[in-house]
C-alpha cells in the first residue's frame, strides 16, 4: 500500500513539474515571439487595418480586368464581409475593389505565419475561365480572434457581369448590406460560396444567373428574394438554410439541393422546379410552382402547394402537402403520406407508413405493406381506386366510381368502404381481414355479382337481405348475382370475397 501511495505522489509531482514547465515555456514564447517549440510559436495581431485595392480603370488594369471572368477570395478562418463602397471613407476607387484586413488576434500558431496579410491581386488562368484572385495568409492553431476579418468593398456594378467566389474553411460570410431603405444593392452575375462550418448571410444583392452554396455545416440565411437559380449542398453536419422567394411570377428559376445531411431547408415560394437529393432533414415551404423530384433516405417534404408533378423516392421520409397535382411516391421504410387536396392521377407505394388523402379528384393507386390507408372521394368527381395492402387497414370513403381492393401475401389487411355511386367492376378481396361496405344512397342500384367467405356475412340492402349464405355460388338463385335497388344494367358490379374475414355490405340507414 505504501508503495502505491508513494508512486501516486511521484506521479503528481511529475505532472506538476510538467505543467509548470509548459507554463514557463508558453510565457517565454509570449515574451520572446521568435522563440518556438516544435514549430509552435506565439502570435498576436497589431489591431490595425490594412487596405488592399484594385482600380479597374487604371491603365495597367483595364485590359486585364476586361478578361476577368471571376473574382476569387480565399481565406482559412477569417470572416468575410462584402459591402458597398459608398460609405467606405478609405476607398481608393469609386468602381474598383477595396479590401480591408482587420487583424486583432492572439494565440499559439502551428504554422509559419506570424502576421496575417492579404496577397496581391493575382490574374490566374483556370480551366473554367480567368480569375482575379486574392488569398489570405493567416496563423492557424490555438488562436483567439477578437476581430479577424476581411472587408470587401465594391461599387454596386463592379461585378455585375462577373462571377464572385468566396472560399473559407471556418469563417463567417456576409454578402451585402442588411436590406433596408438606405442599403446599397450589389449586383453579381453569379455567386459561389465554398464554406466550412461558418454562418453565411446573403442580404441586399441581385444575382443574375446562379447562387451556389457548398457548406459542411452551419446556417445559411438569405434575406431577399432571388431571381436566379439556387443550388445548396450541406455535406457533413447540422445546418439549416432559410430563404425567401426563388424566381418570380414572371420568371422561373430552379432550386437544387445536391446533398443534405440532418438539415432543414425553409423557403417561401419557389417559382420553378425543385430537384432534391438528401440523406436526412426537412424541406419546408409555402409553394413550389413546377415539378418536384426528391430522392432521399430520411428527408421529409412539407409544402403548402405543388403546382407541377411530385416524384418522391425515399426510405423513412414523409410527404405533407396541402395541395398537390400528380404524385408518384415510393417509400420503402417508415415514411408516410399526408395530402389534403390531390388533383391529379397518382401512385403511392409505401411499406410501413400510412397514406392519408383527404380529397381525391382523379384515379389513384395505393399499395402498402403495414401502413394504413385513408382516402376520400370529392363530391362530383368520378375516381377509379386500385388499392392493395398486406397488413394495413384501408378506409376509402364516399366513392363515386370503381374500387378494386386486394390483400397481398395472405396478410391481415381489412377494408372499410362507403359508396355514393358504384360504377364499373368492383372486386374486393381479403384473406383474414373483414370487409365492411356502406352503400350511402339506398336508391342507387348495382349488381352484387358474387361473394364468399368461411366467416360470417351480413347483407342488408334495398330489396335484399342475407345473413347465412357464405358462398353465393352454392345457391342457385344467387349464381347470376343479385340486383340491388331494382338495378337493370349489367356493368356496375360488386364482388366481395375473403378467406377468413367477415363480410358486411349494407345501406346504413336500413340497419
């Protein structure tokens, strides 16, 4: 016991000595900035600002600027602010580029940079065009930044016909002044932001062609309507995007989400198409006027109205839409469907999620494995229903048209249906689940063509009752069907069959 106690005392003393040595060495690096240990050295900014400028009208730059396609700014962790030069008192040119570098920082750096500074403006020929580029060299390591930023000041139209690219690994980006009556709007042909985990704000700007935002994580906030195509890519972490309108009533623009992981995308209206590829998250907005294509793993869609067609391919993501046109949905996991008004012919294939549609206007196909189904026929519209399930419970109400329902793989699926008008051939079959049908209009005629079950039957319809016959083919007078309500035609037929489930077809006001 004494041995271990003594050993513990020695270890504590060694740790204290090591800590004291570290403190002494750190103090030495602060006192003597040239002193370093294993490449680590103390750095501190001078709390001063330095301005770097490029005059596009200078005789040495006119020809070069005419050949520039893209203005490029790259930093590591410095914040980037892009503003109008109208209120920048130190601007060197009215319609050029001024960049002010703020360097108020301190800490211990693990690279060779001691003083943060901006490179010269460099003309570069790249595969995608000619660039005018600036690069920020800055210390990295254990740095405390009080105000370590670069401010890019532009005339409103300096980059009107140019592309603007900002790359930063961890800094915040603010593009444009806050939208107000006194703000100055900056104009760009296109903007690309390649960001790490920092925040990004897009404010009072006009972008003619496209906005592309590639982020690892962190929020994106766009506070002004955009009339350009927008592409967002959030690759490796949490981060939400908040947008207003994309496009306008007179101009269609596309919205593309190339990748998304555990994120939320929120918008007002997209006047155009939305093409979405996402692993997980939520897409939520007021309206998308054109086609929506969403492919994901656990990405849900919550939109007030979709004007075009919706193609939804997902695992655990869900659909929630107030008004939809044609929908083709395949959901292989737990995702479900909730639509208030469905105006177009549609197909839904779900495994465990439910399919709920409050108002159906056109023909529809629905298939589930374990998910429940709830559909409702809008008054005045003839709809043909094809519905199948393995173990789900289906409810199809107020039918004016045709219903064909079947149970897959000897499952437990059951059916409740209500008819105002039964048209065409209606074939309904289950294995062990019950079949319960209400004929809401006692005066509406049809042909009960056949039925069979090993369970119970309950038929109480206009001019017909039977509570005993389990197989219509076994009774001569039923072999050719039973005419309900004085029906004299031959095309409006109902067949109900179940292996083990009970059968009930009634006029509910007669029960």
